[in-house]
């Protein structure tokens, strides 16, 4: 996994660079293999007559739709989703044709929660929901080593420099001691 260094600010270092847990790719990969197997089986078993060719085209269209919708599309989505945690922000990048990148500064995070179902607990993965000031929410689904990621996020939030208070142009005049 390579993340473009030009997206990082000066002296910003990557702490964690993650992709969704591999268990999210298992079912789509199996469905894609079943679609290919079904197509090969239809090609071998259907007769070479005109009716067989029409049947093969129908099976191919059906399996192409289901294989791409439930196999290829989720695999590509999993492969192109990256979670990057730096000392200053959380970056979420996803998309194949249309690239979406979201930055969440750590000094604006006010809550983070980890959800794990029994299967997630077995594999050590989970869904991390990060809330920030201004009703912004980032959902990191299927994060591997989710408890480690959450504790690292907590440590980085504590170390993140606090957001600078706006300095007013008109400081309050000092009280006269007279």
C-alpha cells in the first residue's frame, strides 16, 4: 500500500496506514469465482446449437451482472479504500473512478467508538466511528486490529495540538487603578 506523500503536510508522518480487513473480501471473491465457474460450466454443458448459444448468452448476461455487482464491485471498493492516521489528522480515501478523500483533523475529534460483532472479535476487526466538532462523522468499517487502532487514535488525540483560540482584534482595556 502506498500513500501519496504529497498529500501530507511538512513534517507530518504516517502513524497507521490501513485497508479494510481481509474478511470483507472473502464473500465477494467467492461469489466472483462462482460466477466464473457457472459460466464455464454453461459453456461446456450447453449444446453448440443455436438454442445452446442463446442459453449461453442468457447465462453469461445473468452471471456477468451478479458477478460484477456482488463480486467485482465490493472487491474493488475494498481494495481502493484506505485509512491513514497521521499525527495530525485522519484521512479516508476511497473510490475507483471517482476518488473521494476526507480529512478529519485530530484536534477536532470529540468522540470515537468501536463496535465489534462476535465475528469481528474473533478476527480482531471492527467498525470505528469517529465524531468531530460540527456534526462530522467518519466511519471506518472493517478496520483490522481495531482495538489497537482505537488506542492509537486516543493517544494521538491527546498529543494533538489544541486548536488555537481566535485572538480578538480588540483586547479588553485594562482596568484603571485610580
